[in-house]
């Protein structure tokens, strides 16, 4: 079975529009959460978000692309550049064997919201004529393929907050099966709009710590009161080891395993026994052929909601036993918020960088730990560590669980 490696990274987030800025912000513990600027949030109980500010994108192209697709194109371009695949002038790569697996949880929701308002106000035929192909979820993956001429498998997985990991795991399987040599994989999301924000408020899912936005996302803290809505994209270039070595590609890390399942329990709440999350971690380790003691660090789903943080901790204890107390665990959502379908892609970029740099991103705002959550969550300050394996968890609405494991290449 082909080994699969990471040869490129790309990211767009509220703490950086490129990999270097993003990583610097992470290890410095910079929070990208602020009062919403895209619209007046005054009428809403939650008025904060992890917005991507000052995003530079071709204004002419933007007229035919929803924001989620713009993010995907930017992150994919960065990753393909690093992998040496953004152009094919030498003819060394068969583009019919380069595919795309970039998903989104919701798609072009803000664009649809805006055009629907025009429809209600002006009547039939008085809104953007390309609204349907602009807002549908598959258009991020489609536009990446069209921009770079990638004619291999092209997919859009949409599984809420697990989208990024499902997309990465799907790409892993396609390469292992020989259906592609290279896959551009990850997630993208841009849903900071009045209707979307209010929808999550009605679910009582969001933090209302409006008076101190940078402190609002506080995973594993006793004072956590919900997640902070965010946006962005995280993309990896995945490649068979033989293909990467043949063309002399930079090998950043190895994708060792993938596990997925369903809670089959509730629309928004995780299973109270944490069975699905625990099983997904075990499945990922089985796929990677690793024992629990081989995992050094877990990039937690860590949403900052009362239920998720408690049950994810319980699942980790269930899976790792005594080793759980030796694991380092942290949540980058404490800094970037929760970007839904993009979150696992962004966290995968952080996981690979952790392996490359030997530094664990912190869980910031963990000044008052929940006494019932007693593991090592790397509180407040980044930490140097010899990390050989990273597990990254995603546990989504609808009970979708997806876990990936990366390893240092060698």
C-alpha cells in the first residue's frame, strides 16, 4: 500500500493569510477574535467572530466567486506553490492524476443571503444570474481544479465541522487505491452573516463574551460559554511517496492514518458516553498501525462548549488510559475560533507545522481550568517538544467523527 506524504501547505485565517504568519501567530498565542466588522452585530447576543480581515483577492474574479471559494483558491495556491505543482511547464506531472478534495460545511451562505434579499425586494430575475453556481458547495473544489487544470478526482465533502478531516481522509484513500497520485485536500468556510450568526445563537452554541473578544474562546476552561464563529481555509497537498520522491518534492510530513464513524445519536450534541469519538480515534490508530503510546500530541476539536470539551476529554481518557496524562493536548480554536467546515483543514496545517517545528501551539485563555478536565492542555504558552506523531480530532454536528494522524517523515 502506498505511503502518503504532505508536500504543500496553505492557509487563510483570522490570524494570518499565509502559512508563515499563521504559524507565528499560533506560537505567540495571538487571538484573531474581534467584534464583527462585516455588518452591524448590535442586535445579536453574540457580536464577535474570527473574521479574515484585509483579504487580498482579485476583485474581478471575486464577482463570480463566493467568499468560501476565494479562500479555497488562495490556500490551495499556496499549497501547490510549496509543492512545486502550481505550474506544469516541464510536463513532469500527469494532471489527470491530480485531484481535489476540498469541502465546506455550508458553502456560499452569505452570498445567497444577499441575493435572496434582492429577490424579495425587486422580484424575479433581479439578482445575480450566476447565484446558483456561485453558492453551491462544490464550487470551491471545482474552481481549484479549473484554476490549475487538475483533471483527477474532484469532490466536495460536507460534514459540518468534520469536513476538513473527511476530505483529507478521502484523499488518503484515493491515493492508496491508486486513483490519484496527488490530491489537494482540506476545507473552507465563510459564513459570517446576520442569518448564519443568529442561527447559531438560537442553538445557544456561541460565546456571548462580547466585552472581551480575544478572551471569548476558552477551551477546557471553567468559564467556557460556547464557540466563536470564524472563517478561513486550510489545505494540504497530499502525494504518494513514490510520486513525491520521483519528482524531488519537499516532504513535510507523512499522513499515517484516518478513522471515521457516526454517533448516530443527536443533531447537535455528542454521544454522552463519548463512544463515537473514542472509536474514531481507535480506528485512526488501527489504520496507522500505531499503539496509543505512540501518539505524542493531540490537536483537539476543543470548541470551547461545555459539552464538547468534557466529552472529548472523556474520550481521550477512554482510549489512552494511563497514557492520557502523558499526552500534550491543545486547541488552536482558542486563537482562530471555530471555522466549521474549514476548521479541520486549518488544524491539519497546524499539526504538520507542529511536527516540522517541534513546537506545540498553546490553548490560550486557560487561566481558570475546569477541575474536572485534568489533562495537559498546553495552557497559554507554546512549548517546545520532540513530536513524532500528531492526532487531530474533528467531532461534528450530526455525530460525524473524523480523526487523522500525521507523523514526522523519515
